[in-house]
C-alpha cells in the first residue's frame, strides 16, 4: 500500500504483518488523510469505539485521546503485539486489544457507539457474517464508519479484483438494515458513515 509498490496480500486476502512498516510510514498520510477520516467519527469523551482491523494502531493511537474506550481488534496476533508495544511505550490506558477469529467480533451485543473499519472490508472472507457482527455490536443509532479503496486501478493498495466499490458496500450494509448518513470521496478511497436503525 505504499506508493513504492503494492503490499502483499496472502491467500486469505489479509495484509501481510511482515510489511507493517508500510502501514506505519509517513507516506500513508498523503493518501490516507487520517485527520479527515477521524473528523467523520464525531467523537466525544463518552464514546466507546471499535477499531476493526486495527493493524498496528494507526488510528487507535490518535483516537485514544478523544474517547472513553477503544477496542482494537485484529485477526493477526502480530499486529496486536506491535500495537501493545506502542500502547505500553505511550502509557495509554483506554485501548484494549482483542484477537478476532472466524468472522466474529469479540464484543458484547449493542455495546458500541462507533465502529471504524479502515482498509478491511475487502479482506473479509465472509462479508455478510462480518456485517451482521458489526450490526450486532452497535448500539441503536450507533455508527459504522467504513473506509476502503475505490474499485479503480492505483499504483498501490490491494489488487483490483478484491476491492469493493462504494456502491457494493452501501448495498451490503443497507441489506442489514443500516442507513447511509453521509459519504465522502478521498483521493484513492471512500468514506461511508452508516447508522444502525434496527434493534
């Protein structure tokens, strides 16, 4: 996902943890625009947030000062170990790391105000199951903020054939009873803010 080349995607479409330096690079700011994404979260000091597919904590770390609690969740222990090291070095008290398995989000139902998923929608092996899980953990009126690569060719990012278009993403979440609050196009990605309207 660096401008210098495509990152490896293994057989399960999950980012290679050996290339975490790409996720942490300064170059990422130029195409990811993290400040713009965080703005769309509309956070406050009482917010309980899930960072789904947190990687090395690129978003969890800066968000931690703005919210009550973050559950940083990933399917790769290597990513969580890397994040735990950063949490300890920075003495952050409100990030809890959790390992996810088998299309499951290890969080109590209807307990989350905001769920953030950045560059992970295209990695879900069973998209329907994961969207069901996202809906399950959100409170009524809770928001899911989905960020992923546009389905167009770029010199970095996941292969085109596994990308999910903005329209496909909207359709998938709408089928689960989520409504679209707003969308925003970034340089290479889209941001969609969904709200849970069903109990």
